């Protein structure tokens, strides 16, 4: 089995963090291919970043199909390009937000999201509502660490994240915490141990769920909405598509 884990931002050091978390979450017979697109923003912290990143995600899925990948993880908490990726993929495609919400829902009645910048919380709220977890998600919080700050100064980023998690637990008493950024993947186990409640990293959750779906033979439905997009001319910069 081969799962392609796509970090939609173009920061390869973060891709390596994501790769380690993905590899640790799957069985030994699963091959993980972790990549960043060849184009796109170095970090994704806005709707504009997400729009740009979606093109790179599509390009990586298109290449993955040519290489025979069995499934895909979109390792960015905004799940950028998820629906387009499902149109292009034959196997399952799971974003880390959707995967994390499902995983958290198996562990308790409620969860809270603790993410990077507060400006990304609107997107998180939209995804919670779209995926059907409105009642379960009891808090939307941000530690105000920029995405690349997680890589550049991990110790102070961890300190800020832990403080915000502690505040969230005190204010909203969630049964679990969902980490709102792929770049937090390496901090999950330490946080869970120090905070004393389940802490979900979406990279591990989504990757293990893709493995499970591939093992039961589940593929993306091609009946209607996620059928291959109609062939058409694309002009200008995006013409390769
Ligand atoms: N909420 C976020 O910080 N999302 C993210 N931006 C990235 O570049 N990767 C993420 O997971």
C-alpha cells in the first residue's frame, strides 16, 4: 500500500515533521510518500494562501494517480483543495482537519481546536460545520504562533501552545483537544502526556484512517460529484491543468 501525504505548503522542513508523524501512525507494510508541491505559499494562514495551495495539491494528486498511489492525506488544517483532490483521486483522500474531528469524536462528547493564528479559526469553524461536528466542537482557540514559528522556534512555540491548551481546558472543559496545524504534529505526544487528556494530531489521524479505508477496499465514489472533472481547455498560467 502506498499513501501520499501532501504538505500543501512549500516548507520542506515541515514536510519532514509531517512525514515522521505519518510513518509512525501506519503499519509496517505501508509506504509513505511525503511531499510539498513545487509551487505555492511557504505557509498557509489565509484564504488567499489556501486558494494558491489548492493548485499544488491538485498537481500532486495528479502525479500520485500516475504513480499508482492508493490514497492521500492533505496535511494542512484548512483541508485545501480537498474536493478537487477527490475528483482527481481514485482512492480515499482525507484532510487532517476532517480526520482529526472524526478521531476526537471517538474519544469523548466534545473537543476543542487549538490552532496557530486566530484569523484561521473562521475556516476551522466552517469545516466543523461542513463535516457535521458543530455540537461536538466546544471551543475555537489560537496560540497566535505563526505556522513557520513552529519550526523556527519550537520550544517557545510549544510553550505558547501549551498555555493556550491549558486555558482552553479551564474555560471550555473539552474531552479532547485537536491540534489545528500539521506543524504541531511533533508536539502531540508531549502535550497529551503533560495535559492529561487526549490530544489529536490530524496527520496521524488522517493517515491511519486512509490506511484503514484502503484496507477495506474503500475508494472515492465516482458516481456524480467526485467523478473526474469534465475535460476542458484551461488557458494561461494554469494551462498545464
Ligand atoms: N491552521 C493552520 O495553521 N494551518 C496550516 N497552515 C499550514 O501551512 N499548515 C497547516 O496545517
